[in-house]
C-alpha cells in the first residue's frame, strides 16, 4: 500500500501530526503496535488528561539544546490547543500551577483527536519488522508492506514498559546514522538505601508535606510524599528529571521559616512545650517525632524546649531548612512518567522536525531530546512538535 505519510506511534504527537497532514490533503497511515491508540492520553491526569499548562515556556524543558523547542512551542502554543478544545465543545479547568484538565475527561480529548483524523488510515497491532529507504520508505510489518515518501517516528520514550514503551525511536535514528541520547527515567520517585529508610522513613509511608526540593541548581516547591521505598510527590518527580546517579538532593522542610530562629523564639515563648508538639504545628505528628529524634541523632522529641541546648535547636533548624539526602536510585522506567534523552536535537530541524541528513524522516514528541516538567508540559510538546511536522510531511 502506498501513502504520502506513514506515522509510527498513535499517541499524542502522532495523532496531532496525522490530523495536520490530513488537513493538507495528504494520504496518511497511522500505525501503532498496541491494541488501542492514545493509551497515555487515557491514563493521564488520573483519567482527566492534564493536556497543557497556562505557563508553557522553553525554560520548563530539558534538552541538550535548550533553544530547540522554542520554534515549535511558539508556532503552536497552549492557546492554540485550547482553541482546538473549545471548538470541539470541550471544557477545562485550571488546577494548580497552571495545570489544565479536561472536564469531559481523557477519553473526550482522545475522541477529539480521532475526529480530527477522519480519512486517516489507522491500524493497530502493527509490529514494524524492517524499514528500508530508497527514494521512499518501505516498511515491512506483520500486517504487510507499506510505502511512503515521508516517515514520522512518534513512538515516545521507554517509560512504563508494561504499556509497550521501548526505545524504538532511537533504534530508527541509529539505523539512519543519527545521534541520540540514551533514555533515562524522569518524573519518577526516588529510592533510598535501607539504612536511610529505617532511620528516616520507616512506618511513615503515605505522609505528605509541602517542601522545596533542590538539585543541580534547580528547585521546586510542591508536595513531598513519603513512600515505603523513599520519597515521591510532585516536587520530587520534578527534580528527578535533573538528578543523576550519585547526586545529593536538598530538602527545605520549612520553606516559609528560618527554622533555627523560629525554634529559639519558641524556646523563649513556650519553654515547657515538648519539641514534638512544636514541630507538629507544621508536620504530621509521627513525622515530627521522627525529625526531632533523627536529624539531631539525640532523641529530643519528648524533651521540653528549655531542656534542649540552643546549639542543638540551631542544628535542628538548619537541617530542617537544608536537609541533604542522597538517593540510591529511582523507581526506574517502570513508574517514570516520561524519559530524559532521545534523538539529538542537533540532528533535526527545529522548524520542521525533519532529520537534517535524511530526507523525509521526522521525529516528534518524547522521541526527541526534549522533556518537560510535570503538569501538562510534555503534552504541549507533543501537540506542538506534531503540529509542526504535520505542516511539512
């Protein structure tokens, strides 16, 4: 079968690209190895689809070339996608930090994209066995051979392998001599050595606090959730994208206070209050006890403030504002929401998403070395890069 365009990967980027190419009158084949299209769209945002963010900006994306994403994000931005949504009769609400969710839920967003792909041939359960190029692209699959002058790789990263994710896009890049950066998990919980878990986190799983988490000159203030293997929550997921194996992270558990000054002031005002009672003003009681006992290594939780040395309170306060921990790893690709890495942006045109050295070969979405923050940023990159490629394939 001959087509103008073949798109491999029927996720957010692939669907957007197919819809745009179809609007230009192109004959499009969209294939996916899964039995359903748009699986990540359906599970996103707890089924409500956090489809973009009000505050989209290139600074919220990680890439070896931080300027690469600017062109696509400016040519098809969050307001363009909102217009698409509203034209389709869908409604949205802002949650926190500019995160936008669809009132009609994820399935409605997917159906909107599928409606825009009318006349696009969509085939599921397709395994690509071989790609050849000679003036055009020839795909050999378990469902036959397909030919096109343009080939778009929209297969995403390798996160959540139980949904079928692989590094297929990087394999295609390698076949055509294009450089890429190996995927590593991002937006993923941290794990810790058992000694640290026993000391700091044991029996506290499920507790959450507001904190600033910092690593490699980046910081995020949101929730931090204690798990049975370490820490998670929005702030942790965000900083994990900047973390490398062996790096320490810093937690500010009282971001609105100079904790040492506060503790000394309360020692004068409430000298007979137990330290755990005071800390319970800001922390769940079980966590307050653990922090008081372990951050000074002196089991101070039951002591009255006037029974504690000033130096110990100063030390505790400094640690509450600047607690340094070293994760031993992350939960890995199994739970990572996205990946850092992908096809090198030096190999692609930011204007078209086409490979500079390979005519008619395009890479879009998470397959490219562009990774956004938590909160709709990665969906916007999918819409923007898919839209851009759709104008040229």
